[in-house]
C-alpha cells in the first residue's frame, strides 16, 4: 500500500464531529430523537430522508442556532453545545443554510467579504481571489448585486461565502433545492471537488440519489430518528432505501 493511501486512510480515521444522543424540540414538538453520528476528516457524509425528517434541524443544532436538551456535540474534541454560533464559525465550522440566505442587495464581492468577518482582514483579498478562481462565474459578476444572480449562481455564492472562513467542516443544507437538473449536477460537482481538495463536508439533501453518489457514508432519518447507516454505495443498492428514497 502506497504512502499517500496510508496517509489518506489515517486522516479519514480522525473524527472531526461527534453528535451524541441529541434531542431537539420546537416547543412541545419532539423534532430530533436521540440522534448520534460521526463525521471523519476528509469525508463527505450525507443525511437523507423525507421532508420533515429533521435533517435541517440537526444542522441548526450543530451550528448553535438550536439547542439540544440532552447529549453532546463535539467538534475537534471540544464541546460546542453551549457555544454561540459566531464562535462556532471561528472554530472552523461553516453552515450554508437552506435557501442560501445571501445578502441580496450587496454585490458578489461584498457577500464574500461578509464571510470573512471572523478571519484575518489582511488576507481577505487573497481569499476572495481564491474563491473567484474556484468559481469563475462569480468573478465575472463580482460587482453585481446578489439578488440579480441565477439560483445556481446564488448557491455558488453561498458556498463561496462559507469557504471564506476556511472551514474545517462545511455543512450544506439542501444545496440543490429549486435548481434545474443541469445546475444540480454542477453544484454536486463542486461538492465533489471540495472533497477531493480535503474539505470535510456534512451534506443534507433531499435528492438522495445524487447525495449518495458523491458521499462516503450516509445516515437515513425518519421522523427525527436515524433508522439506517452504511457506506453510501451500499445504501444506494439497499432495496428498502431505494424504494423509500430513490424511486424504486
């Protein structure tokens, strides 16, 4: 076995994120029920499930936007259960929310600069140019207002803004939502490229087939509980998963 492959296996055995027995409520509604999972360095891990299964709620709990009543969330061996969201970003965890949530009246470049609010201002321009290298279409539109971009371009901008913080873990919530099939493929190509360059990704996605096609591992959620987990390729070929989430 070659040295580079041994190094890759070693890196992927390092746990970056541990979610242990979290329970999240919306008032009296028990949305997340005893969920536990792990993400290893360099992996793409996907959470799949129907609408309302709790996928987005889990990401919000990890990023500090919601609080679990039990259990723990550990990022790089540090508990972040009671950490403010902006401090979680400083620790190296970036969240691209469902619906993109870019600043519609700000230019593309200003949106990217907002993603650097926790970083070194002295290297901000350099990082903006790195994002433009990764997303040439954004460079062409650097002076345009975010609200004038297409849906796919807005998603690229949301991902680019999150990457400005140089995250150790990037969480993506429904990146393909509302996009035409060709743009969906482009967005998933971007996620695949990020993984190949060493970015660890936790992906929430309703398009289970596409998500599993680029992920290393997957977790299946039903009504707030994890009901299955396996290597992504095995889940793709699992008959019960295919019938429930992949259209047979």
